[in-house]
């Protein structure tokens, strides 16, 4: 049987942004219950590939190296919930054009290369709490600013302790003036 990996492309926060996002997750957990995401799993998914043959990793790395994205600032100034699956998340009220372009370029390249992706619109968010018992308060949070300078390919590995995410590739975004 061919080895397979559960893969996705994502924005991966630096340590300061990760700490701030985890603090927001803990505050939401206190307010709404559920299970706060572990700090080492917090990310923003760009494209979810799911169960993929391990042999495709090299092809995915080559594809990612062709992406011509630019760095950007992301203001996470909104908190929301999805009642059906009881998820609390944070995201931008305004999607930076560079983020939309990055997600579109990556999706187009993946589809052209024959990778199957979900058929839903890109909705940038960071999952903070799962199994929440209530929705968060309506008051908007203080904006959290994230300077995004790269994107990553991640393998999700399951164990008895839960999911562990391993970054298996990183690509810089261009700084344009």
C-alpha cells in the first residue's frame, strides 16, 4: 500500500502572532467553552489537499516554488462562529488583495496540476475553538496584526494525543514597494 499524507497549504504564524492568537483562543474558550486549539496548531488554511500520496510532495514543492505572491499585513479584527460544527474563529473583515491573489494563484496551479480541491469559496479564517457551547459576544475584538511573509505546506499526522502538524516546506512571499 502506497504511503499517504494528509496535506494542506497554509499561512503559519510567527511566534508572537501565534502567542496572540492562542491568547484569543483561550479568552474565547473561557467565554464560550469547548476546546481551545493548541498554540502549535494555529494556522490559516490556503488550500486543503487531504489524503495525498506521499510521492506527490516533491511535485507540490515544485508547484509552490512557482507561486509569485507578495507579503502583506493581515488584520484579524473579526470573531465569528459556525453553529453547525460549533467552531469559533477569527478572521479579517477586509481580505487583503495579496491574500486573495495568493489563494487564487495556488488554487489555480493545484487544479491545473490535477489536484482535487473543495468546491467552496476561499474564506480566510483561523480556527481558535472547537466544540464551543455558545457563540462569542458581538463586540469586535481588538485587531490583531499579522505580517505575512511566507506560506507553508503542512502534513497533519494523527496520534492518540490528537493531530500534530509538521511543516514540510516553506516559500517566501515577495516584498514589493
